[in-house]
């Protein structure tokens, strides 16, 4: 008989993420149905042309913005119903990423 491995959740799971911006003239669907899973020990780089939603996706992954649809899980915890205090706590204790243009203040 073999011992079963403990269940490991992704560090970050973004599921069916959508983000749109609306102005007086049009609706811009920036991100449509995006899925992303990052596992413990994994490094990820987002590489795409300018204006394709990379920064928007990172802002949502960092809980700085909320998606219009879909769910973001941090360590197995759904974040869509968390208040600002809980989101800030997760950012302080769990998340970290480096932007392309980073500055030490």
C-alpha cells in the first residue's frame, strides 16, 4: 500500500477571468476567459505585445483590481468575496511580483 501525496493547490489560480473597460463610445474587452495556474516553485513570465492586458492581469493577480467575471484563488482561497482588509492582508503575507519597470523608493 502506498501513501497518498498531500493535495497541493496552485499558489495562484485565475479561472475564466474577464476584464472590460467601458467609456462613452465603446466597451473594450481586455481579457476574455483567461485561465492561469501557478504552482509552488514555478516561475512565470508574461510576454506579449504592448496593450494586450499583461499589466491588467497582474493587477488582478495582485488583488489590486477585481475581474468583471471569473474567480481568483490564492493558495486555494477564493478572493471574489473578500473585503479590502482581507485582500490587503493577502498582499502583505502571500503575494509578490516584480514589474518590468521596478523602482526602489
